């Protein structure tokens, strides 16, 4: 949804939004649900295409033998009447070009994967995805102490490295002056970090707001100042999805009220004024040095 906003594609997509909970078992069954009316849960909508109760019904419409997860996001093409893709990284990439012939120049010329930054984007994506974007899940869904201990370290190694990177590139974006895929992918994880991952996934060696002044400033700038970010962020959906749909992690499904505020205000435009932060735990520093 964020990529659609940034590329000026909102008129091309009609969006239906599932309720954040209840979800599925460990196999994902029955999975995401649509509300019965648009008033049932704020920000969630009925399935505008088929009126389905569950997202899995839409997958089976595309393929009766479908065996994958019923995950979001999922893109449906009304012309060929099938699901195009349900992998966010691939969607993010393909939306940069697939509708350019229909877009006015100010949007056709926007790209989050510019040619001169591709090598760098690919290099950072590799460890950022492994250690941070999916790293929080590897720590959070660990079923024993050893697995958790091993997986929480890389999360903060990657954050330490990104904090330095944004500072060195001078901001306001990860690679400097240009907004890229890296910002979109990092935003999806950091907007959830203090709110959910610190407590629900036990990623609590530090927080963005306390230990990473540069990343916190980067995050606040996107949320408050760059059109599309705030508009596609819903803290109630974010919080309730995790805390009310993982019964093994949070059996009473109580959603913590904090942190307050969800995101801080006040953006420093001059990144060089910010002191670079880090989590100084020896294991984290050692991991960071290998990235
Ligand atoms: N590779 C997919 C994974 C998406 C994904 O796992 N989405 C989660 C929500 S953030 C989901 O729908 N989980 C339900 C399930 O896997 O059953 C992507 O990034 O698009």
C-alpha cells in the first residue's frame, strides 16, 4: 500500500483490508478474515471483490489446489481474474515499472530501485532482511531459550550498522538524498519495533527511541513528513494483530497500552547534529563487525 502511494498508483488499486485478528493456527488455517461490514472493525473493510469471509477463499478462487500460506499482501487482477502475486518484495519491485505507461511523468519517473543504487540496495537488503526484517520473527517465535538467545543478537547488530549508515550518508534516507526500497522495507519493521517487537518478540536489548537517535529521527521524518507513510500506518492494527493472534506468546491476548506515544514528534533536519547510538553488548558488537 505504501509503494502504491509513493508511485501514485492508488487509483489503479481497490484495497480490501482484513481484520488484524483472529488469524490462523501454525499452518495458517483459517487465517485472515474480512469483517462482515465496514463498521465492524475500524480500518478493516469487507472483501470488495467477492465478499469473502476469509482471505483463503480468494486464494482458492485462483487455484483450487493452493498449498501455500494465506498471507497479506495479495494482489488480484480483475482482468485475468487471478491472483498476481502475494510476495511483498516482488510486488514492491514490480510496481516501480509495471504501470509507468499509464502514469503521468511525475510518477512514472519515480523509482525506489534506481539503477545507480541497485548494487548497494541489493547488498544491504541481503543482511537487513535476514537479520532484521525476518530476524525479529526468528527471535520472537523461538521455542527454546537457545534459539532465542542466538537470534536476538543479529537484530541489534543490523540496527547498529544501519544507525551508522544513515548518519554517514547524511540522511534523510538510508542511502542519503534518495528514497529507495530500503527505506520502505526498513520502515515496515521499525514502525513496529518499539510498539510490538520489543515486548512481544522480546527484542529488548534496546529500543529505537532510546538507543538509536539517528534511526528514530529517520523514522519520525518518514512518518510525519513524507506523504504516504502515516497514511498507510495503523497502530491499532499493528498492535492487535500481534498481541491478539499469537496465543502461545500472549495467551490472555492483552494488548499493552504503551509505549506512549506510538511515535515521537520533532524531526531534526541536520543529521550531523545527532549522536550516533548503538547497543554495546559485546555479542552484538561482534556480530555487527562481521556485517
Ligand atoms: N513473503 C510474504 C510473507 C508475508 C507474511 O508472512 N505476511 C504475514 C503478515 S505480516 C501473514 O499474512 N501471515 C499469515 C500466514 O502466514 O499464515 C511477504 O512478505 O509478502
